[in-house]
C-alpha cells in the first residue's frame, strides 16, 4: 500500500498540469461514458452511485477473453474461482464463492444483454462486448433480490448503421489461439439493421498432468451472438437477439503440494452451454411516457466435476479414489414492462420524472449429482418464481438540489424436492428501495448522498446429514449509506469519482462447511449456508481518468474496505466476531497509462494490486497480497491493428480460491490449506482487420 501512495505522488509531481496554477495546460477532453444499466441511459458523472465502466478499448488492451480478467479494474470487486473460470463475484466484500447444491441466492447480479446469469458467470465471455458496467452497492429498486451487493451488466455491441466487417486473430502462450468474425450493417434499408459476431477460443491451460502426460485444463470456448434491430416507425423499435455460449473446459487445478503439476487419473470438467433468446420492444407513441418491454430466456446445461482425491490409484497405500460431478439443467425466463416519463409527463409542476414497472422471473434448476460414494445418483428439482412491482421519482427541488425516491416490492416463491425425500416450499415478501439527495454545485461537480436497502431471500440446506438446526436460514437485508462526489477538472480533461460507504448487514447469510468423517471413504466436505447475527462493511472508492495531453492518458481506481462480523460463531465453534469477511481484501488498486507515441503506435502499462484476504468463513486460511504488471503495445492503420500484450509480466504467484481440509493420505488426512493459483505470465498477439 505504501508503494502505491509513493507511485501516485511521483506521477502527480512528474506530470505537468495537475495543479490549479496549470489548469489551462491541457485542453484534452475525455470521451463521455454512458451507463446503460439504469432506467435511463445516463452519463457516468450524472449517476448517483459508485460505478465502474470497463470499455471495449480497455478489454482489448488487456487481451481479455472473460469477465474474470478485467474485474481488477474496478475498486472493491473480487472473484472466486474453483473451476476453469470464475463463476462467483464479490462486491464490497459480499458475494458467494461456490455452489454444490441448490438453492443459490446470489448477492451480486450478472446480466448479459438483459438476461439473468446470476450465479452462472462462466458465460461471461467478452468478444464483441461494448462495455462492462459494475454498479456497487445494493440495487434494490433496479433489480431486487439478486443484487444485494451490486450488479454487473455486460452490454454487447449493437447493430451498426453502416457496413462493418471485422476479422480478429489471437495467438498466445500455452498454445492459445482464437478466431473471431463480426458482420454488421443494414439489411436492405436503414430501418432494418443486423449484427453477427462469433469467436472460437482454445488453450491448453496453465498446468500439466504429470501422471497422464498431457494438459488437462484445456479451454474450448465458443461465443456466437446475433442481433436484429427494426425501426418499425418513428415511434416503434424492436430489438431481437440470440446467442450461444458454449464453454467446454477441463478442470484439474488442485494438488496435494499446491503446485500447477497435477497427478489425477480422472481429471474433471467445467462446462456450460447456454442458448439465449431475448427481445426489447420500445414504443414512443404516447406523449406522457414511453414503454419498454423486455423478454429474455436462457437454457443452460452446466457440468462441474472433479477428481476428488487429486491423485491416481496406487499413489499411496490405503488411499481412496473417487470423482464428484454436478450436472445442472438451468432454465431462466425473465419479463419486464417499464413505463418511463417524458418531458410532457413530468408531475408536480413539471419538476418530477417517474418510472414504473413490473417484473417477473421464473427459474428452474434440475440437478443430478454423480458421486462415487452414493449408492445411486442424487436428484433434485428447484424452481423459483419472483414477481415485483417498482417505481421511482426524480424531483428537482431547485436549480441545484434534487431528490430521488425508489421503491420495489417483490414476492418470492420457491419449490424444492429431491431424491432423499427432502422438500421445501418457502415464500416471502421482500422490500427494497432508495432515497438519494443530489446537489449540482456547478456543471463540473455533482454531490450525492443516498440511503438504499437491498435484500435477498432466505433458503434451506438440503444435505441429509446436516443437523436439523442447520437446515433453514433467513433472508438477509442490507442498508447502504453512501456519500459521493463526481467531478470534472481541468476543462474536462480530468474526471473523478469518490464515494464513501457504510453497509449494515442483518441476518448475514454465510457459506460455511462441516466435515463428516467416514470409515469407508474420504472425509466428507459439506457446504451449507447459515445466518450470522450482523455484519458491517465500509470503505472508500476512488476512480480517476485524466487526459494529461492529447497523447498521454492516466487512469486508476482505489478501493479501501473494512468488513467484519458481529456475534458470529462458525460451524467449528470459532468466534469470528470482529474478523474480516471472506474474499474482502482491505485494499485494491489499479493504475495505468496510455501513451500515443505516434499517430499509429501506442503503449499501455497497467499495475494492479490486492491485499490478503480470508478464503472462507469456516477456517483461517489467508491469501497473499500481490501486485501484477500488464502491458500492451499496439500499431494500427485505417484498415488493421496489431497488438502485443502481456498479463502478469513478472510471473507472480497469486491465489483465486482456497480450502482447508484433509486430503493427503501420506499425512493421515490431516486438515491443511489447499489453494488454486491464478493466471501465470501470459503473452500474446491480437490482429484485427476491418474490411
């Protein structure tokens, strides 16, 4: 952390134009960032919440293929892996870290083109993505139960009004390569536009299986997206989209000695095939308001399985051998009707804009668990129905002051049944909302103070060996108090966001685990969810973008986070009151710059870092703090672009998942820490040609 402060101070001293005396040293303007996840598309400086937007340029500069490779650009955002790709995300220290059984109540929502993928983040591929928007803090009015801590919105590119043809080729170490194609433009007339994009990415992964003599963490990822936009009339627009995301990856990452060289004889699989359909109908035929209708459906087949002993038969006398596979058929359908006021419909003396909407989501998950130590496959069926009604008003109190009030009522119902005879049918009413006070001091400075309430439903644990008092858990609620300042400086060449927040959590849902010792097989690791009494998360978020000159841009984010539980004793009997929450590092930073050396040549350098954090709330294993260096050198003409990029250039070891239990027969299955290593040094080249 001290090194980061010295670095920032050094940059400020070395670069002219930062001080007020040099305010006119540069006239460079930053490109406006528009956030699409809110009810109305808004400039990032006008949105009264802490938000990070990762643009297509930053995605390309990082050489990123998946959401997990760019989340470090956002303050106070983390992820947990435990697979070939990260499926679970944490915002301000809150979020799930894994799933072995139903139900899963997501704390961080994931939306891809208005379709819900919360808890299924393997689908977060980034080819032909316009931007990724990360809204921090509860989105209780905007999205409800799946956005207790925040919302990640992946927005793919829209059809273009002119013909666009693009070819993208990639090659990188670990035998990684990909090919991508984009076709876009009008279909016969300007009223009908289309876009087709597809990419196939392959890689050997980052480890070798010494026993089998081959890579067993291979990645085979296909993304295909199609969009159609029809301007039916001046008042009516229809947008349709269909996508296929087919991830078929190996999963073989854990070893008894915590290295990358595995020795399993039955390496696992991490796959997700999602077929997505969606549509948006916009009608501006009414003077008082316009109407948006959103429909989305995703059918996903998800396979997650692994070699439980991590070794081969005969590795150690008396050792066991088993595999564990979870096969899910997940169907999600969401529908929403939203009415948004126009200037003609402002109320209270034309001072108040309004939004009103209704929302419905149905999700069904069929699970088949195939486990060596079960006499027959475990089956379960879990169905969720969520219905919500919401509204929001934005009122101008004066030229400078305004107030926003939002409220969402949600009805949650679920049905669960499994082959062990366990059944639950919970239902409950949930309420979220917000009050925001805005003060526009002048055109360059926007202050806000907000109080918001988020929530997620309660649930139940389905493992038949759990004690009765561990079976059910209550819903969780969260109050977020936030004060922020969004500013433009130096004639618009410097943009800043600063937010202070305090989050009070009630009936905190915590993922814990217990160990059940078996005489016949391994020590069984049982994951379950319970409630702690309370928790609090508070901190600071800073984001800066600075066009120092026409040729030099600096950018960075900083997150400071303090999180702790109150009156919480975990399943092992440890009192964790006052201890940091899991996957909640006390600081994160991301800083970098882009230098346009000439009209065609540019270089980009980025440094990111993260403090240590606990892997779980059921044990005391901790990650190491780390810093990673990335760079990109690009040369482009009017028709093509070539970029040489590198991630983790210093080849630092860092961890993305950790456990604590016994799995080594040579040590008598004594409990110890096991970790999954993050991405090692990556170097590659990307070639893009526009026709």
